[in-house]
C-alpha cells in the first residue's frame, strides 16, 4: 500500500541548515511535494519535484530525490525563526489522491 | 487572486445542530477538496469534486454532506456530529484533479470545528 514516513521532530539553531527527510513506498508517484503548515494556518506548497529529477533548488530550499531508495529530503539553508512550522512530505498517486506523511515539526532556536 | 477562502474560521456546535462550512475560490480551478485535520496530524482526504461532480468519497459518514453549487463554491453540510468530529476542516482547490500530475493544491486557512 501507499505510505509516506517522516521523523516527527527536528530542532536547529537559527542560521544553521535544516534537513527534513521522508521515505515513500509508491514507486509510480510522478510528483513529490513539500508543504509547510504554520500554527493555526492551512497548508502552503513550498516546492515539488518531478520523479525523473534528482535535485531541485529554489532560493534557500533544496530538494533531493533518491528514486532507487524512495527517499526525499528538504534542505533549508540559513534557517530562520520564521521557518518554524510543520513540514509535510506528500506524494500523489495514480488515483489523484495526495498521500501525506505524518509531518515533521521544525523548531528553530535563536 | 490565488486564495481559497473558508468561512467561518471557527464554529462551535452541539450534536443536534445543523451547520455548514463554506469554501470559495476564483482561480478557475475545476477540482475542489475537503480535508479533515486533527492537531499535529496530516490532513485526511474526505471528498473530491471534479467539474462540480463528486469523484471521490473516502467512506465519510453521512453526517457530513458535501455540495458543489458551482465551480467556485464548495460547501460541507454538518448534521448530528459527534465530539470526535472536532477538527480543522481544510478546503483546497487545483486546476484539475491530481492524477500523478503536478497539480498544485491551494489550501484555505481552514474552519476549526468544535462539537460539544
């Protein structure tokens, strides 16, 4: 079945890099996504990567995809206190559903 | 306009009440979604509408009744809810239904529902 797994918590110091990891099981997923959810808010799409890509960079965000190991990571450079949020990894299946991981709560300490 | 607007932001209702959640988008999207999210958990898909027709119902209890009056509006009618239905209800839209595609989901801020 489809499953997306993430570690639940990550704590970093301001200015450090954060790396949030995700594993997924559906090898037919064409796109993989990272969403950010701040307290009391909806989900915001941060970035997505097409499955035939290894890497995608967008300003402070770098997404790495290892399709062989079904491993996705999100690196946030120069992490700021405003980056504190829950980050969800997600894959879209052939039926049109978005399968979310459990979310990683990122805490950025000054 | 890249917003999905949900009303009300907060709703408290008794188990015998009937209420509705509303969602609106003006991005010309033809797919709209309802998700339920418990605290610090991922969103769970409830319903998907594609071109104003219900295309996915994730075995949601009938006390939740979705309605898509037109391509811009999505409602969720609530009746005889249980306390365990208390959650954040998120509406989302995309250009078309995701089918392994890159259709970006735009989420609203959610309606926080408390059932007493």
